[in-house]
C-alpha cells in the first residue's frame, strides 16, 4: 500500500487586447492551491497480484467559493494470465499519449488545448478496459467499454456508452534513443442527447476559451495518431485528433486539433519511457541540488505549438492556437519549479484576439 499526493501552488498573469476582453472577459491575476492525485494504491498479494488505485483531486484551498473534492480514480486491475489485464472501475479511457501521462509529469504545466478539448466527456469514467504489453515490451494495446450512468444521475441509455482502443509501440529503438508511434480510436454515444467540447487555454485558472456549448447529437467518432522521437536529452513529440459528430441539426460538424512539442534537458537527463502504457515519465535529476555536493538538479526547456478548431457546421466553438515556452527546474525528485509563457490567438464570436499568458508553479510530489 502506498500513499501519494501532489501539492501545487499556481500563479497566472494575463495580457489581453480589447478583442480578448470582449470574448472571455477581463482576466485578472490569479493564484490557486491544488492537491492533485491524493491517492492510495497498491497490490493485493494473490498468486497473480491484483492492483488497485483510489485517488482524488482537491481544488481551492485559497478560495472558499471554489473549494471542491473530485474523485479521479477508483479501480482494480486483475491479470488474466498472459492474455491481458482487465481494469474495472473509474479510470481513463486508455487513449492519447498526453492524456495517459501523469499531468504533473508532462513538460508543461498543463496538457495541450487539443488534449483537453477532445475528451467530450469527463477524462475519467467508469468502465472495463483490457490491456497488455507484447512483443518483448515493444507493443502495447488497450481496448475498453465505458458508461458513467452509476454516478452521473442519468439512465444507462441516456448516459451513453463509449468504446475506446489504442495501439502504440517502438518500431525503432537504439542506444540512448527511440521512435514511438501510436494510433487510437473512440466511438461515443451522445450523453443525454448531446455533446459539448470545451477547453481552457492551457491555464488552469482561466475560463474556457473554446466552447461549443451543448448541442444535439447522436454519436461521435474520434481518430488520432501520435509520435515521439527521443535522442538522449532531446525529444520531439506530437499528436493529432479529428472528431466527426453525427448531428444533422448542426450540419454534422468535424473538429480537429493537434500539438507539436520539443524538449531539451540542459543537464542531460532523459525522460523514462513507460512500456506498460506507451507514455513518458517525469524527469529525475542525476545530481540533486545540494550546496554541499554541488548538484544543480535537473533543468529542462520546452517549446510547444498547439491548435484546436471547434467551429464547424452551425457549431461556433471557436478556434484557438497557442505558442508556448517552458523552463522547468527539478531540484530533487520531489520538487519542481516551472515558468511557462504562452501567446494565444482566439477566433470566436466574430472577433480575432491575442492574449499573452505568464504562469508559475511550485510543485511538491510524494
């Protein structure tokens, strides 16, 4: 049994033009304390051990009117021999390299606007998922069925079922480097007769910049691809997702999004590749910061371009693009200090605006 948590103190500052204020309102500087992944995980020691994960997120220790505790994971994983492992309960859908990565471990403070916009429902949902790693750890697959009717107050049919699958692997691997490729697909029945896609501008304290509002629909199909190339301390990665929605009332809209990202560890560390999930882990400093021993910790810089387009048919959710830079310092494996800068362009409500984002984070992880 293991207890874990991440404590984050975030600060965000904004610079808007007049059009941005008309679109999203006047954004004032904000700070927020969060407890993410307050978790209890471990194994039940059977001949083939079962694993369990219980976790929650707490938002708003600084502000009385925004305090909330949200259940994130509540699941158990049971091995089925060499065939697969089945995970039952509240969990992620098992698709998307960035979505599957721990949000506290990605190079930027927040996931890309593309990743958060294309969930269409909550990023964690109750269901049954089968997964396995084959080909000597070079290939991973996942397939699952999900329906959150037990917790969302809707009937089984109105809640809408989701079928999701992903395949990822390492077609090429060499000393100090690798090539990762992946593909995923999701079929979603509409929840309560409609869908809503939305996303913040990669700033947790900001409101949604793109938002379709709820619109009538029958189902949606998403298809995505992903890649990552790693050479020692350098990496380049990206994902693309397109979603086709069956909605005759709104002209059967199609939404698209993608991001491309590059990172460089100035102190030479390489992010570990997690073969079980086809994702990348956190930076662990080779020489933790120490005045006595002269360690610098780990320093990483990153650049990302992300884009999402939620305007199609008669749905006017908006189009948002952001160029971002990141500087991260990991003095030890538990502490992290971040500075992110982003320049965003939003096309919505007949206006095109510009906004600059300045973000700071102090993070402690146990």
